[in-house]
C-alpha cells in the first residue's frame, strides 16, 4: 500500500515517543493496519486523528498529532 505524507488516519492503539502504535488505512473495500511511530509525548490516545509525516517503509508510518501542526 503506497502512502504519502499528508494523509490523515485514525489511531487504533495509543502511541508516544518510544512506543509503537497502529493506524488503519481504508483503501477501496478493505482496511489495512499499519505500524505507527511518533516523536511526540505525551501519549496520543486511540481514536485520535493523526497526520502522516513520513512513510519510511512498507507497513510503517511516522505520524504527528494534528493540532500540533496548526
């Protein structure tokens, strides 16, 4: 699944600096779960929207809290 910076996804599992979480991407009629990392603290709660800032590898994204970027 090709994913670019700037995509907005919903967090499935909580995430914080040093902790891996999970996001879900909906593509056509299927859902794909991706591992997610961030450099932010405190924890970003499950259910929050996050912004993809990098996609360094297949099935892996780096995300940031949306309100931090505005």
